[in-house]
């Protein structure tokens, strides 16, 4: 498949790009500053892209792909325009371009506001969760895309365990390589279409956990 990755310079995206190209896919790595982003892979084309762009401008790039990943985020600095509305406009661009497969990296319990004051790791990031809430809700209720929403726990820069727990009761953490593995593997798994997948590190091998979704 030809896959567009928005947020290609990010920590998670780096692993996802490697996984997807290893699996034989071609990646359009979308970056705000394409000239300063280099990746040592032949099946990757770095393309300019900004989530502040209009939907029409986004579509010019989106229409080249068979699937779209939203792996971007503003680290709390631009929640409305990047994490919320940027995501929504990307969904709309995909839909209008006829690109049905859409995978978004969200955050655990983003669609469950009651949890935001209960889970220790979520207590100080309410504005972030609100932005993700609107993006995720939009995707589920206002599009006809074949979406998968991946909602990991706290991201850790540690080696992957290869094992997860899906839809846990409480927050936890996830090594970034494990989150990237899940994001990459769901691409062609039809049983993950129209699903919201909450996750933290657990005991089940990623492949088995995803098959059971
Ligand atoms: N941190 C956690 O514990 C945690 C937990 C659960 C979920 N998440 C989610 O996971 C996401 C990815 O994490 P990460 O660590 O890989 O993020 P990251 O390293 O901060 O990468 C964010 C990416 O978003 C891009 N970006 C920012 N604003 C943009 C815009 N206006 N247009 C286009 N691209 C833009 C950045 O591009 P530039 O290089 O141009 O800045 C960068 O590529 C986070 O954003 C968050 O939503 C995080």
C-alpha cells in the first residue's frame, strides 16, 4: 500500500515508518520541514505537510495514498489547530479524496471524560484530552472512514516488550516500539476497522491481542 504518515518526524512515527517499509509498503512521510528530515529508506518519499493547511491543500497530498496515519501532536502547544482541528481536517480530506483507511494515534481514555480526574497520569492534561476527545469523536460519529483509533498509555522510550493488554481498566505505560508495532500491524487487519483500541503493557503477544479485537 501507499501510506501517508502525518507527523513523520515524531518518536512513534520513526518506528512506524520502519515497520511499514519492512513490510513492503511505500511511505509518504509528511513533515512540516521536509528539507531537514532525512530517512535512510528507498521506499519513503518525504513530502511537505502542515496540519494548519486548508482541507483542499491537504487533499493534494492525501489523494496519492491508500491509507492515512495521523501520528502528529503539538505537545500541548497548539491543541486546537493541530491535535483537534488538524486531525479533523485530515479526516475530511481523506474522506473527500476517497481514501478510506485512516489510523489515528490517540491517548487512553480520550473518549471517557470521567476517567480524566481518576487516573493519575491524566490529571494534568485535561486540555490535551479535550482536543483528542473531539478528534476521536469526530472520526467515529462524523465520518464513514475505515478507522482504527489506537489509544496507548504513557509512552516510554524503552525497548519493546512485544506484549500488551487491550482495553484495560486503568492507565499504565507502553514502550514506543510496542505502540508503533500495533499501529503498523492494524493497517491491513479488517477486524480492527471501526474500533477504538485502548492499550497498556500486558501479557498477551501483540499479534494475538490484535487478532482478538
Ligand atoms: N507522550 C505520551 O505519553 C503519550 C501517550 C499517549 C498518546 N500520545 C500521543 O502520541 C502522539 C505522538 O507521540 P510522539 O512522542 O511520537 O510525538 P512527537 O515526537 O512530539 O511528534 C509529534 C509530531 O507531530 C508533528 N507536528 C506537530 N505539529 C504539526 C503540524 N501543525 N502539522 C504537521 N505535523 C505537526 C511534529 O512535527 P515537527 O517535527 O515539525 O514538529 C512531529 O512529527 C502524541 O502527539 C500524543 O498525541 C502520547
